[in-house]
C-alpha cells in the first residue's frame, strides 16, 4: 500500500488559521491588561491626594514605565520565545512563521512595535486585513512574515 505523505507545514497551518474574532479577542485581552495598569495607577494617585490638575505624579509616571515594561515583556519577549502573548494564550492562538517555525524575538519586536503602529496609523485597516486578506494575515503579519494560528497540534521548531 502507498504511504501517505504528511501535509506540508503551510497546508497544515492553513487549516489552523485563526478566525478574525479570536484575533480581536486576543489583542483586546493584551490591551485591557495595559489599560488596567494605567487606570489603577490613576486611581491610586487620586486616592493618595493627587488632584486632577497635578498630572505627572510619581505614581502615574511609574505606571507609564510599568506599562512599557509589561508591553515589552508580553508583546516582545514572551511572544518571541513562545509565539504567545497573554491574549493569544487566553484565546488559544499562537504566532509563528508561515512554515510553522517559531517567529523569534526579532520578528516579535518587528511585528508588535513597528507593525502594530503602522496598522493603527492606517486607521485600523492594517488589522482589518486579517478578515479579508489571503491566509487571514494582517498588515503586521506581512511586515514580520508571520501567521496567527490556533495553538493545537503544531510541531514547534
């Protein structure tokens, strides 16, 4: 009997591509975390006596610094090492190269810290591409040569 060849990685990934709604949920989770840090620090600042006119208090400055650190760790380091952000993990998605290999730290930083701002600057059209473009890839995926897939049954490498 003829042996069946396993599907090419691109074909396997095409079957696992992430639905647009799940991608939206993942990014929402990531940004809710960052917004919660800022909102909490503003609340703490006000409770500790900071008035509405005293912008730039130490707790608010610390919050902005903390948001930057969390963003770099979540969107850059964690994504680069595992293909997951907290939002991607929560929604069962993963970012990888089109051939299934890990994206690595450089692509994670390129995707999130160059690709995301470009997608935002285009009035969100860069994100909306994922709903209509071939392979469900957003502009930041094309920039970093990545795909977002369901995190099931993919050989990591």
